[in-house]
C-alpha cells in the first residue's frame, strides 16, 4: 500500500483529496493545524485503518515516520477574508511550510505536488491565462501576502527540482467549489449561497463585469490526481474554462435558490482581478484532463449540501476565530 501525506487535510480541497486517495487504495496521513480547516470534513475517515491524522503546523519542522511515497501540500488559507486576517501565517505556510515539506520529500525520496493558484497571475493582462504568462501582481498590496506566498512556493519547488532532483509537480488551481466550503469566507460562491440562505440581498463588488471560471471539486480532484501521477514537472492550470461575469452569476444564484433577493453593489476591493479564465490546453495534452461537471449540475449539488446543514452546522461553517493565531 502506497503512503501519501496530505497537508491542509481538514480543509475544503484537502478533505476531498483524502477521500480520493483512500478510495484509490492509499494509506493517507492527514495533517492540519485547523486554523481554517474543520475536523468535521474528515471525521468519517477516522474509523479507517488506512487513515491517520496529525494536528500540526507545517511551518514548523515536519516529521513523518516510515516510508512515504507522495506529498500533497494543500495547507494554506485560500480565501480573501482568511488571508487578510492572518497575513503572517499565510506567508509562513507558503514559504517555511513549503521549505519543510520539500525537505521531507527529499529525505523520503517522495514525489511532492504543490498547490499553487491562479492568483499567481494577479490581475491578468493576458486572457485566458496560460502557464507561460508571468502575471501582473502587486507585491505590496493587501492580496500580496497570498499571491507572493504562492509565487515563492513555485520558485522554491522548481529550485528543489532542478538542484536536488526532487520529483515535483505544481498545480495552479482556479476557482473551485462544492460541498464542505465555508460560507462567508470571501469567495464568490459561498458568499452568494450564504446570503441566499439567510434571505439577504446578494452583494456584487464593482459593476459585476469582472469574470470568474468555476470548477466543481470532483473535476478539480481528478485533475490533481492525474497531475501527481504524471511525469510533468512544470505548472499546470486545472480549472473550468467556462467564464461568466459575477453579475450574471448572481442572477443564476437567485434563479437556483428560487428566492427574491435583490442585487446590491459595493466598491471593488483593491487589486481584485477583473478576469479569471484558465487556458487548459496543457492539462488536456499532458494529462488527458478536462472538466466534466457543468455549472448548473455542480451548483445544484453544492446548494443542496448547504441546505441540508443544521443551523448549528451552518453557523460553524461561517465563523472562524483567528485571535489566538494572530499573537504568533
């Protein structure tokens, strides 16, 4: 049985990756300091013999006993609300955490896949975004703590690949959605669904002409799985290229939920990207991957998931207290 370490295991994407690798017959070691993750996302795995969990901050030294075949580094705040509240931790997990895990991969002779993001492109001047585009990023803006953490992460990963010969993979993740997202974390879909469930008007920033491309979590996980097992070391975009404006998407949410909310407009946050659309030709040619779940189907599943939660579960999904962490 092959072993894989998944950091950020109790988070949205990390927990779905744990499910995927358990299903594929791996021994899965989950690691998370629970700063943004939730044990509820993986509690169904605790009874399994091939799953174990460590509550640990990967920004500190990481040790895993025994053989390790693969590492997936998905530990990081991923939403604007989170990384603006814990900027130092965001930078540390992208730099110190990545360094620690690359060192572990070198020690164990394990292949490591690093979770990068479309944020490395910043507010892009090239559309759609291809992997050879270097981006348009404000290094000292409020979003820079996340953008630069991910850009450094890619740089040190390629340095370990070239200098130490570590087997590395880099996935650039575009907007992903599905069950287990946290409501009100600053991302478009959970923000709109949270407002719809509470009967509030939907908030659109700017005039709503900015675009996003949403990939359902099952498609995203399948792309990551294929990239890990491939022989390709350069970054690969994994996302759904079907682009939609935020205003049109808000109208879709109102139709999906059957509610009668209005759309209200607020000023656009600083450095908020105006366009997001992945070019996935590399994923198609190298991995034979492209998304299968259309937005209507994926959004219906996601909305039904949130509708099924109890009021206590919804509240738990909405709030995170970072006060203790900000003393560090």
